[in-house]
C-alpha cells in the first residue's frame, strides 16, 4: 500500500463544497478542510502503487472544479499507534 498526502489549494468560492468531492474519489481515504497552512484541503490517498497516486491526483483531484493547485507528498514510511498495537494482538492475553 502506498500513501500520499495531497495539499490542495482551492478557489475561494469552491472551498466549502470541495472536500466532500475529494473524499468521494476512489483511492482517497480521507479529506480534511484545514486552516492556517499551505492548503485549504488535505487529502490522504492510499492506493496499491505509485501509478494509483498519479491517477487519483491527475485524473481525479486536479480535474475537480475549484482546484487551483495541488502538491503531493509521498510517504516512504508510515507509522500509527493502531498499527503498532495490532501487531501485538493476542500476545499476553
């Protein structure tokens, strides 16, 4: 599984309705409307390979009306407390 974080700048008139549209794209695991940073919306993309990231970003997110600019950050290692805990399920029970 490959994970990417996509920073999305939106036109001012599109910000309110854009995050649900981004979230509806296959391969987008989460979409967050954010404030105070470099983006208006942050999307977390989880796909099987790097070609999947290219498809989601170039054929999906960037084609939505109101998307002014995207910046994609590809994760090379991912860490989460839930995944760490799941690795020890059943031990010590």
